[in-house]
C-alpha cells in the first residue's frame, strides 16, 4: 500500500527550530522593552537633574548679583538665545524651561531665569547644557544593544539544544507509533527521562499498544480457532456430497460446500500470516512463466503481456488450443513461486469478481500489473487498505473481502510492495513490485 511520507521542506519545520525562533523572538522583545524603558527613564532623569541644576544655579547667581553686582560664571543678563517663554516673567520667581535647539555647538539645554529686582528689572539666566549627559545616554543605548545581541547569541543555541532534547524524545514516541501502525505490535517507547508531558505521551502510547496488541491477538486466536474447528466438519461435508445422487441438487450443494471450504482455507492462511508463521521458500524462476501459470489456474480470461516476450504469437496459439507459453519467459527472479502465484491469482480473481472485462496482466522487469475496466477501488480501500469481510462499494460486487488481504500479507512475506490505485480512464490497477534478488 501507499506509505505515509513526511512533509517536504519547507512545509515541515523541526520543533527545535520553532522553539529556537520563539526563544529568539522572546529575547528580542524583552531586550527591546528593557532598552526602551531604560532609555526613557534615563532621559527623564537627565532632564530632571538638569532642571534642578538650572534652578539652583539661578538662585546662586541672583544672590551673588544682588550682593556684589557681578555675574557668576555661566550667568547672563537678558541673553540673546533665551527662549521667548522666559523673556517676560511676570514675577520675581525662578522659572525653568527646556530648549531643544542646537546652536554654537551647544546641544539641548535647560534654562533657568529670575528677575534680579522687581518688574522691569533685567532677567538673569543660567543655561545648563545637557550634551555630555545625552552623549552618555547614547553610549548606554549602544551598550544595551550590544548586550542584547550577546544575550540573543547565547540564548538561541541554548534554546535549540534544549528543544533538540525534547524533539528527540518526541521523535522516539513518533517512531514507536509509526512502527505500531505498520504492524509491529511489540514496539514500545519504554521509560523516558523526566516526568513531563512527553513522558505521559510515551506511557500512553505504550498502554495503547498493549491494549491493541491484546485485542488483536485475541481476534487472531479466535479466527484461527474457528477456522481449525470448521476444517474437519467442512471436510466431512465435502466427502458426504459424493454420496448424493447426481443432479442439480448435488451440484448446488457441492458448490456451496466448496465455497465454504475455500473460506475456511482463507481464514487459516490469514491466521498464519498474522502469527508470522509464514516464511518464503525462494527459488530462481522465470517471472513471466509463473504469472502465466497463475492466471491459467484461476480459470478466468485475462491477457498476459510479458515485456520482451513474443506474446502476440503465444496468444494466437492459446486461441487455437496450442501451447500458449511464450518463446521468452521474461526476467528470472528469486522469489517464492507458490506465494507469487497466490498473489497474482487473487488479484486476477478480484478483478473479475469486482471489476469488468477485459482484465489485463502486464509483466515488465520485476513488476506485475493487474488491471480491470470496472468501477475501480473504492476511496476508503485506497485510503485505509483492504479490510477483512469488507468489499467496499456495492458496485464492486460480492465476496468475503479476504482476497486482497491475503495478497497484501503474502506480498509482505516476499518483501514485495503491493500498491492499489485507480486508472485515470477508469478501472482498478494493482501493482506488485518484487524486491531485488
């Protein structure tokens, strides 16, 4: 059947890199938030301290001017660059204002002013330049950026390493679940490190496998027991039909008993396949000849085409009642011919029973393709694979649904791949690919 594949890159992104990207994004957001908060707090503190210095400087300069009549260092009367809002104070109180202009190599500053004596007297002003503090703020911003990059460079590898440990544990659980779904009922994850959610998932998968294994073993044991118990009475029924007088009733009973015997044999074969008791007996055989023999044993009409063999002449001889064996048998393969005949026979019978003629069998290299021209395989069969006692859609005909199940089981024994598809122009297509010798 068609295997499940992982998503191709970039549709599939490892959990490790997802967590690493999340850690990097989180680190960037934290660094940006901390940097903005530190910048705003530091800028506000620089401005507050500058206002306090301007306020105290005006107080000292006015006191000196009133006592000595001289201007203190940094003080000026009615300076030209004084902001307009501070030129006409209505009282003798001290005032401060921020000036963001950059003039004469003087950056943003804070002015402090006070009239020296009553209304109409000159305004004494002190300017506090904040350029050194703002330069230090830019250096602090740069240091914060470098520290954030260093932290990010250290956080991402650590996050990737930790996510890798988590990813390996999850991958182990996923691989176990995949082995169980592939039929390995003995697969277990086993104890995992840590008592987190991953350990709980692993324990749950193991418990599920235990429960599933018990149920499947019970079902297989029941199927084998029923088949074994039915084999003897069915054999007796088949022998008893020989005592019936010849006629329509005898033919009808014999046909029904023969069908019942076939069903019992199929159940026994499935039970052996489920138990893993089947082992191939390999031999070097011509693939084309084995396929022809298998098709002939079914009793149904099917055209057989072997790549490289002169099949047209063989078909003509078969129609004339002569030997239908081709002049060239096709490629020689190493396989179990009995199991190969069983697979091909089941596929041909299934094509006739559930499809429409013509049924075509093609052998090319190590590949055997059986195609009919009926309604095709139902979607649930293509999605989930063949199921026992289930034939799919009603138009697929009647039957107990064991033919494809047995063919798939025997293909696994041979190590071959059996793929079921529908042809674009209608009809079911079963493709059997034998492994290399």
